[in-house]
C-alpha cells in the first residue's frame, strides 16, 4: 500500500507533460506496437537535436509505463532513464500512450555488433580513448567480458525487482553515453511477477531469434495471477518454482554467443544456429562437436576466444544456453562466475 502512496506523491511533484510540449524529430524505430522518435521540449529550443525519446504506443503502452515507473524507483541504472508516460487521446480515433525517456545515445548493441570494428568500437566508447595495445583475441575477450558484465548487472537489477524482460536482444540494449555503460530498453513485453502485472504471457510479443525454448514463462499449470496488485506475498513462491528470470538468461547467452563468434552475428546465421541447436536437442556441447571439425575461420575464432583461460568463457556460455530453465545460472550467479574474475577493460587501460 505504502508503495502506491509513495508513487502517487512522487508523481504529483514530478513535471508532467502533454502532447504539445514536444517537437518531433527523427524516427528511431517502428514496431508493430509503436513508433519511436527523437524529440525535444517545445519551450527549450537549445536542445536542437532532441535530448528526449518518445514512443507512441498502442494499448500495451500502459504496461510499459507501469514497468518503467517501477524500474525508475527500484533499479534505475538498469534501464534507460524514464521521464514520463501518459495517455494521449486528443484528436485520435483510438487512444495512444506516450512514453518519454532521456536520449541515451545513438548506438544499440545491435548497431555496434554489426560493425566491422566490433568489439574495438565498444572499447573506444567505454574507455573514451583509443587503445595502444595490440589487437587480438585476449583483448577482444576482455571487451566482450565487460559488455556481458554490464548486461548481466542490468538484468540482475530487473530480476531482483521481480521483472522479467522477455525481449532481451542486442536491439534492446542501448549504449548510454553519459554513464558509458549498456542499459536495457523496451519493457513492452516485460512482466512483473510480484504484482501480477502482465502475468499472462503474450508469446506473440517474443522475438523467436532470441527466445528460450520454453513456450511459456510460467508453466501452464500455474493458476492465473490476479490482475490487480495483491499477489505480492504469493509471487516469490511462484518465482522460486518456475524461475521465469532464466528466460532472459538464455537470450543473454545468445548475445554472448554472437559477440564471441563473428560467424553468428548476422540474423540469418543466428536463425541457422537456432535450427542446428534444436536438432542437437539444445545441447550446445553436441552442437560444438558437430560444427567444429568442419568450421571456417569465422566460427573457429569464437571457439578460440571462449577457450582462453582454460575455457572459462565456454563454461559460462554452456551454463546460460541450456534447455532446462532451472539448469541455467541466474544473473547474479553468472556475475559470480570465474569468467568475470579477471578485470576487464579497465585493467587493460591501466596496463598502458
Ligand atoms: P520498439 O518497440 O520499436 O522495439 P524500442 O523501445 O526498442 O521500441 O525503441 C526503438 C529504438 O529506438 C531502439 O532500438 C533505439 O534505437 C531507440 N531508442 C529507444 N529508447 C532510446 C533511448 N532512451 N535513447 C536512445 N535511443 C533509444
Ligand atoms: Mg525494441
């Protein structure tokens, strides 16, 4: 109850906006559930390019506003800075939800991974300077390790708050230029199990390229949670039982895989990998046995990178990309994995 009073009071004292306050800029994205623009405040012409982002969303916008409000209070550093969300119903046949965030930066992880420069382009972003050390597997591994640590840290924040994202993919991870870290965006498919918001999974929202093999986040045996926020005391039990957070871990494992293997970074090659893995009954060790003997340099490089330091990277990948949710590590346990024992990028910059 207190939480809701607090939320209400906080909301009263925050600036509130309406449609006419914004000047629309460049379109950043368009999905089936909304359009995203870079915008600026009408009364603040100094911000010429637009220091905000606007999503005009369909009916799912209501859930996305709820999730962003919750993240802002509970684990703000995990996601893009949320400013405000409201129902916009003037001059429209159907209502729209408008969501406003701070503009975090130009590049998503998808943009960065697709570049020929990856992962050195990320190193430059994080360290803010060009490295003088020789390029090579060891250095690439440290950069990828640093990115994975940031993603898992953000995920741990969400999961500790009771939120499962369900659409973790490079397109939904943005590089925040201010904090020089990766943050999660797009909570449109997220679910908040502790209060039963958006409890009934909308499978059609899930991206099949990054989705874990389980169809439903919770087993179909679990009774539907009430749609009003009263299930708080009950939900942690369900959480323990079903480990819905491990859905995101599988997706994060696929991101790790794509960063390690240049040959798996394109959409087509990821789709092909998913097909091969399914044929191996989701046993990634079996997959390795079938592809490694006859693989080209684009795949071999990935195995070499993951085999560094006694294969500790491969060990972590194996414990994230698993068929059974309960056999996957949690975000917190992943962060404690020995793969992260070595200092990452920061150590590299001190070595100069
Ligand atoms: P969609 O539902 O269309 O996938 P997203 O929330 O993922 O909507 O946003 C679409 C795109 O807009 C992102 O891929 C990213 O390029 C950009 N974007 C979204 N939020 C921000 C932000 N806070 N800062 C900068 N760019 C953003
Ligand atoms: Mg998205």
